[in-house]
């Protein structure tokens, strides 16, 4: 009896921190309206606005992204219909959502879904519907309509998630946000790359709502059949942590890295973030450098090797900074604020300086570019 008492006490001590953490969790993102319904069916819709981009280009980018995204599952996931004239692309997906993973247990479910893109000049929509869950190797099967809607997954006052269904609703909303983030990157990237390995888990905090994307002037879209993918790159959108490596300073031009590398702001003009020109940053004609910290002796600088762009998220002017898979990212994960500088090719002083507050960004699968979203608080241009 004494040993049993000790065992119960130990279990309580182990479980208490997890219970406290669960009580403190902010689930506001997943409450009423987080799972939209159309005529009784769960249909997630993401809208994109891409000023200046033609319907054909939007179609080509999303078609290429969807084909790669679904093929990376290495199963029956695929594009099943496409019509360039009408701008419609339809695909079906079947992949894993992981609820929790420890050394002793793995809790996950298969999710199947239909993904539809409707492309028009300067805009498009992404719809995710016909969601089904296949749990415990097919022993339990559920539809989104009977499992994660407001009616079933929220309490009567719609202020809390129902405990047994909370994980399903959270992970499904995150999964949809992750798909939207992948489409955003495809529409804003200078080059669309081909993933070559299978993905397993999605983790994202991408914001919902209409997304405004600033297109690049120079666009290279590689087809899934012809793109050559380096061996280090892996499938897009599903996220696992990258092994930690030391942060190395970016190799700046000699004149741009004095003892205190902060450029003199006297030569710059401050503008409202929303007044920034859409082409103020063109990573094809220069480089994006991220600066973390204000102390010259404790400052981290790195080049966003995979590029970046300006855009809007929920009405906020933001800058997307994309680190390549082999770059260290620990300091960016810890940072709350950072500065982005754009150096045109051949210049030793930045022409654009953006002071940013980090917004929630999706995690990234090992071997894929890591995207950070910064709300622009202060903008300086030369």
C-alpha cells in the first residue's frame, strides 16, 4: 500500500504541470467560427489578393505548388482535375496529423480532404473541404461535420473547447492555415522549388483571413517534372524542428560591418509602412539581411538566403523573410523584434530598413525553407 501511495503521488507530480499548462492555453483562435460551414458542410476558404499578377501566372504557380504538395505524401494524393481556361485546380490529399509524440507513444490520425484553387486575375481562393479522419489504423472514422464543428467541439456557451474533441479542432485549423501558408509562399516566391521527401506533421500559427501578396518582378516557376531539387531539400509545409546549429553572422561587405554596424539614419527618410512601394524589396536584385539585437557586442546578423517580400496579413503591412534550410534559426525563434535591411547588389549600405515585430509563423519541416512574418513598425528608405 505504501508503494502504491508513492506511485500515485509521483504520477500526480508528473501530470500537474501538463494540467496547469492546458488550463493556461489560449484557445481563442479555435473558438466560434474557426471551423466554417456552408450548407451544413465544413468548407475552409482562404482568399488571396496578388496585385499585378495575371490569372495564368497565378494558375501556374498554384498548379505547380499543389502538384508538389500532394505528391510529397507518396500515396494516392494527387491533382485530379485542372482547367487553365477557367483557372480551376482540384486535388485530393491523404496525410498524417500528429496530436502528440513522445518516446513512449504516438497519437496521430490520417486526414483526407479535397483542395480546390480558383484562380482569377490578381486574386484566387483556396477551399479545403470533404475532410475525413481515419483514427487508430481505421478502427475509428469521423467526418469533420460530426467531429470538429461548433455544435460538437464547443461547449454550450461557445467559450471553451470540448476536452475530447479539442485536439482534433486545433490541429485541423492549424493544418488548414499551413496549407494557406504554403500557397502564400508559392505565390510570393521568386522560385518555386520541388520537395522530394515525405512530410509527416503540421504545426502552424498562420493568421486567417484575406492575404495580400506583393508579387515579384522577376518570376521563375519550375515545373514539377523539370525542376532539379538539391538533395538537402524536403517537402514543403509540414513542419519538424531543424537540429540546432550555432548562429553565424552573415558575410556583409567590408564597409557595411564597422564596430557598430547600424547604418546612420540621418541619410534615410521615414515613411509609413503602408506607403512602402511594392517593389521596395526585390531579392533577385539584392539581399535581405536580418539583424537581431541593438547592442553591437550582442548582435546577430544573417542573410535571408531564400529571399523575402512585402505583403499584408490581416490589414497589417508585413515583410516575409525566408531562411534557407541550412541556416541557423534559433535566435529568430527567440526574438520578439528584429530589423530587416535590403542591400541592392553591389551596394554597401541598405536602401530599406524595416523595424519589425515578429508575428506567429508556421514551423518548418526539416530541410525546407523557414518563413518568418514581421509586422513593420518603422520603415526607413534611402
